[in-house]
C-alpha cells in the first residue's frame, strides 16, 4: 500500500521534473546528505554510549554501533517514527555484557527522554512561527498547539518523576492491582517498574555530567535533522529557507512523523504529508519528492545494514524456546 501510494504521488508530481531536481542536486548534494545522515546517527549513538558508560556498563564504542543500527532499522519499519526498536537495543546489550535488562533499559529510557527534550526545544520555535503564520488555518494552528502541549506535558512529567525518583509508574500499577483481577501479576509488574524507575534515577543521579553531554549530543542530532530541507534547497535551487520557514517545516514534519508513520518507513503517507508542507511554503511538489527520494535512498542503506545485523545476530530467526536474560536479583526472566 505504501509503495503504491508513493508511486501514485510521484507520478502525479511529474517524474521528469523530479529527475531534474535530483540532477540539480548533483554529487556534492548527495555527499552532503550522506554526511548529514551519518553524522546525526553517530551523534545519537555517542549520546547513548556516554549514558551506558555513566551507568557503569563497559561496552566498546564499536559494539554500540551494531545494536543502534539494528534498533533504528526496527524503529524505521514499525508504525511509529520515534520509538519501536528500543527492546532490540536493550536485549542486544544485555546479552553482550551480561548486565540486567532493567539496568540497560534505564539508559535507553533516559536517552529517549533527553531526545524528547531536544525535540521540544526545536518544536517550540516551529510552533511559534506556526501560530503567527498567515497561511495556516486556525484549526491547524489549534492542532499544533494541542500536540505541542501534550508532548511537553508528557516529557516534563517524565523528567520530574525520574529526576525526583517519584516512582509514579510503580505506584500507579500497584494501586491498579488492588482494583482489578490478577493482583499477583500486577504486583510483579509494579515491582519490575520500581526497579526500572530506580535504575533511571541512578543514571541521572550518579552521572549528571554524562547526562548533560548526552543532551548536547541529542541537540546536535536534532539540529542536523532540522537543517536537512535547507541543505536540499541550497543544492537543488541555490536558494535558502528563511528561519521561520525552516522552523515551521521542522515542526510540521515532526507531526507528520507522529501521525502518518503507519506504513513501513511512513512510505507514501509521510511523503504526501511533506509534499503538503512544501506547498505550504511555496515550494513545488516535485521538489518535495526529490527531497524524499534523496534522503530515503540514504536511509534505506542504513536500514538495510541494520536488518543484516539483526539476521546475523539471529534476532530475525525463529528459535526453539525463548531467550533468557537476568533481571534484577530475581533470577533469569524468559
């Protein structure tokens, strides 16, 4: 369905015009795109590597790359643009190091929290320009405001809970277990959640310097994503977005990823959404699809490498039995 929708949209935008846009980008533009995607991935990987080191999980830099590539490939193919491959990362590193699942998962959750804070910092800029934009309908402005508000509330609550070790999740699960059937299962779930919350608090409390450095790297990762349309427009048309245009594009693109990433890689749906944003900014649809094709080409190489690593690790094969990884002192969990 995604391929069919993408092909239909590409045909409607004019394959000849799209090809002309791609030729205008040239080899220099392609190398810039490859460098942007590679640098953003390495900055993201380094942020998690620092959190692992801060949590006392000794893993060489090169051995962090493989689970990151595998996890990012799963995230890319699942119906969500921002989460999905985290369990792959957790299981891979826990198996590699013998560290408990809860301890590794804590670093991943902290990394996702810091990524959310970095994303919100840039979204706030785009949200401001969306509200003052004369080309956006009031309903669209309201949707952007509501989405930003909910996202900000979610991340603020998460930071307050984990920085202050409030244990809201485990307490909520424990309270829920007193009112619904299966009290024992809920109690075990609450106990596991409490162990996870403690580990997350420890990451923040014991290595604030590592957390701060990881946040700076997350900001760099988001910034490199933020400037992608600017790079494309410069090489394809020797033109520049204004700062409000670039911020507005970034914000609307994040919402497209949040709501239209329903096919593998958001194929077709996200591409059509980005084409609408380009039109909103006065850029032809042919430029939008040239942009999509250029970045998808590089992203597909990264995803293909991640899938290869998953198969080599055996995580895409059917296996007899279930893997066992030790959790907190409770022994192995299947």
